[in-house]
C-alpha cells in the first residue's frame, strides 16, 4: 500500500522524541536521556484509530553515527504489552548526530520502516554541550600555535647571537623545529580540507525516501539486479562478471561507497556510471532503498 507522508514532531530539549505516520499507523521513538552513554529507546505504536498495536513480532532499531563511519548497532525492543516496545541500555558512544532506523514487523501488515535523526549531547560540568572540532580544524589550530611559538623562539634567539653563539643556537633550534612542525600540520590540514570527497546521506530512510528509491530502482536497476536485488535480472544474464547480489554486498559497504558505485560505476564490471542519468538526490534515495533488501 502507498505510504502516507511522514510527520516528524521535534520536541525541544531532552528526551529526544519523533513521531511518524506510516500507512495510517503512528510510530513514535523516544531516546532518553539523549546523551552520550546509556539510553533507553521507547517505540510506541498505534493504529489509525489511536489504539495501541501490541502484536508486533519484531521491533528493530538500528543506530548509526552519521559524522564518521563507526559501524552500526541493531537492537531489538521488547514489548510491554500496551503498544510500547522498549530497549534499555542502548549505548551512544560519541556526541554528535545519530540516525535511528526503525523496522516494525507484524503478522497482519506489511513491514513498516522509518527513521529520524537526533543529536546526542555530551554534558560538561556546567551543563553545556561539548563541542569537538573536526580533525582538520584541530590540525589547523595546533599547526598555527606551533608556528607562532617557533617564530617567537627564533626571534628570541637572534639577540643572543643567533647561530653564532651557543645560547642563541640553543633557543633557535627548538624554534625552527616548531616552525617546521607547524607548517607540516597546516599543510596536512589543507590536504584534509580540500582532499578526498566527503559524502553524507542527507536523507534519512523515511517511507517517502524508500518509496522514491524503490521507483528509481525499478526503472533503472531492476533489469540487471533483479526484483529482490539478487543479481538475477534478465538484462544481467549476458554481463561478465554478473551483477552483484545486493543482499550480500550492500551491508559490506558504507553509504558513501554505495553512492559512488552508483554515480561513478565500477571499472571492470557491467556497472556503468549513472551520475549523468540520476540526480544526487535520486541516488541517495536508491541507496536507502537497497539497504532494505533482505534475505
């Protein structure tokens, strides 16, 4: 059945809570306290009449940290019998933006999937959120500090006779070392900022995203990869090597790699680049969809 558009409700402060409507049913996820460390995940399910849904066979929550590749953790929530499904002691290991992906399996309905993003806070003594600079920013700050300190040491050594006196050389030597180290860190920081392409999926796998991705997959990918992503599509029979089994291979790669495979193709295979045919938004929706393909 066609899924209704998601409705997300943001609640300021903690706990973190979000609500989506999927095919008329309501799925709410609450993350409490929403800070680094142990958290409780509470999924509340209700039907279009507001009655609790207590017959779900399985409620899964997949937690993914979005700011770097830390892997993922898929957790099972336990039913309390009143439409609430709880997972205690879910660990958020680092402050930053996380994505919670929900899968609800019921005996009398299609699987329901949605996702939302929230920020896990790290609280200092004053109760303010900790802010961690990126590695490139840290290199810039450290490099600039060493460079300035090194220049000061060199300048201090000149009145002492510079390299022509033991005292001057003793001050200038660590100064030059600081200048060299500072320049090296600044150079590496610039490489990090302007070097490798950094890709992050801007779309959580909400019902709308999955529906868009499925439509694009059927139109562009299914002929080779097959309806279930097994690599058994009719157009893939003549390809060598045969199309990849997406059910097996997709979980082995981060989302950024999947995006590049679709956009740029894979040399030496029949996987042609689709960047000229699909927009970046379409590719990200396809990435979300193929990650739902299952055994």
